[in-house]
C-alpha cells in the first residue's frame, strides 16, 4: 500500500496549475491523480513519489490535506483486468470506495490505485490472486 494525499481545491482557473507548479518546483513527481468536482471546491487526490515533500508544500500554502493508505496494484494494461479486481473484491464482500488508473512503470502495465472498506481482507485477496501491491509509487526506468 502507498500513501496518497488529498485536499479540497477552489474551482477557479489556474488554481490547480499553481499547486502543480509548486510541487514540480519542489521535485515531486505526480504518478497519478483524480479530481472530483463538488462546487465551489474539488477534491483532488495525488499519488506521488515524495509524500513528505508534498505535505511540506501544502503546509506552506496553508491547505488542509488528508493522507490515506491506498492499494497500488500492477496489472497488464489489457481489457478485463479491472473487472478481475472488481470481481475479486465483490465476491469477498469488499467495497471499492474510490479508485483511479495511471500508467505503470513498465510498458504495457497499468497501476490501479484503490481505496477499499476492508483493507486487511483486501490485502489477503490481492495476495492470493497474485496481484503486486506496491509499497511506493514505482517510477518508470530513466531514459538514457
């Protein structure tokens, strides 16, 4: 499982860009994100490679943020893979509270970020099914 940061961002032009610039200037690599509109604010969730630096930036801007533990599952980027996860959890009476997908660190791989209502049970289900749950956001190989 990884740590994810979320916060409420005013729905005004340029606000998201301002936050992303500050994170980029601090060297934080965003590997995945989700934005849920709820006017006049949106809830933004970030999966990044340096949670501690991101938290320092949020503190400087006086944004209240939340931190959550979420699954970061590697799977082939192919039809039916997300269905496989949803079926496994549903059959085990585990609810998906939210999720989003980003590209995995390898070509042809997806990284699925999921929050469930039964964390320990979901860990067992994923392990038994052979899913790799990362303990940090894997970065893609560096280009030469």
